[in-house]
C-alpha cells in the first residue's frame, strides 16, 4: 500500500522517540487530597510509544531524553530497560535542593461519575533544559532508523525543546526514517508560555517536517490554528469534524501524508465507547466502535499510536494498521499504568473482532 512515503525494510533501530521521561504517581480511585499511598508508573507521551512498540510488538526502539543522576532517575531508567527500550541520555547532576528534576505527574483514576484528575510538577525539569547539539544524531542513527517520533508535550516544555525536535527530525529524514508527531495539545502546559498562540507558532514549524500526524480535531484547531466546525454538540464518535479539518491541514502542510486519531465518547470514568479514524494519502478509514470497561485511561492514545505505527512498519494496509492501533489502544486502557501489558496475539485477536471470552 502506498502511504505516500517509503518505509525502510530493516535497520538497527525500528523506532526512536525524542521526549521527556516522567514518573506518574497514581493513588488509584482515591483523590490525592485523601490519598495515603501511590503506585509509581514511568511514562512520557513520546516514550510510551517506544515502550509499547518494544514490549508488545517486539521492535527495537530507543528513547532520546534527559536523565538525572539521583534515585528517581535510577528508578525510571530501570523501568525503561525493563520495557526493552534503549535509553540514550544526556545526564544531569542533582544538587539536592534546586534539581534539576525528573518531572512528576499526579493522576488519579476517578470512578463512575467522578472524572480522573491530572496535575503536574514540572518545575526545573531536566528535559526542558535539552537543546540542539546535545545529541550526536549521526551516531544514534549510524546503524539505520526506520521511524522517528516526538510530540507536543515535549515541544511545550521550553524554548529549546522545539528546536531539538526539528534538529532530530531533520537528521532522521536524512537517515531515511518516517517522521511522526503527536500534537498532544495540553492547555496546562502551554498557558505558562503564551497559550494557544505560541503553541500554534511552535507546532506549525515542527509539522512542516512530519509525515504522520496524530491529533484529534481539538489538537488540530488549538494546536495548529486550523479552522473547523463547532464540535461541542456533535457525537465524539462522529469522524466528520476530524475529516472536515484534514483538507485544510493538507493544504497548509502538503508534506503530511497520514493523519490519525482516536474517537472516544465518555459515559463514565469506567465506561467509554471507542473508535479511531485515519486519513491516508487521500483516503479515509474508520475503525469499529466498541464498548470499553476502562481500568486506567491514561496512555490509551499512545497505545493507539504505537499499534498504528506498527501496522505501517509491518507493511499492513491502512485499514488493518488502523485496527491494530484501535485494538492496542483499547487493550491498554484495561491495564494499570501508561504503557502496555498486552501481547501481539491479543492485539491481533481483538483487531480481527475477538471477544473477552476466557482463554483456556
């Protein structure tokens, strides 16, 4: 299938992500103001894709990021290794008072009519200090790379992280990689440095280098400034608003060959309807709709992206790649934490229309 770009058949690294590593504190269904204990998950919008591709799909992946030499950094690095991801780090010393730090994300799971609550402590985050020239891209890509991924969360952290993303994308393109970007517009992260106006300026420069773009209609409108229909009154499972915006995206960024997103309608914190849609080189595809019993919704979008990217890397046609992303994203919401615990067999079974019937 012609996606509008070529995928290298093999390389030393199947995928490289550039982004920030964080640790997420999760008190489960207890709100933080009443919590007495937390589980620690290792996460990062860009890292999650690399971790999912390695652990579930068996690909050779790496994360390029900052690492602080203190116990939290050691914990995070150990989890990265456990997921089978190669860590390529610029290291920072921790002075015990001012940092720099590995960022903390706080996120309970909510329950029923009570929505999950997410907030951050990204003060003096090491990843925000990263800048062009910090990594030797020629060395990183010396054995070849098939796919390069980054995202809007990392782009929002400082004035230098977008420049590093562009530098990495240019080096990846020169090495023959497909370049993807997840807009992942987060109002809380952008509002401290100029809000949506700055986000649009920054993200538009990045998307000029992108082959595969991930983002829903809100990401496209707020992150790229794309005009689009009012979506608040429409069903969140209706792909019309998303597809209506794509034409404007492609007019402005003709380099973009694929745009994809999840579609989610939230009935309660634990019950969602789930689908996905993709525009691939002029044609649109829509995944099935399923009812999800959600254990932990965080990371579902990254799970979708990983499955979708895997399908493209594996040479699957667009509809099959979309179903793999849809299936993996759905499965990921049934596990605790931000990264996968699914197997490839489970993903393929659900993508084919499997059920939750017990396996004996």
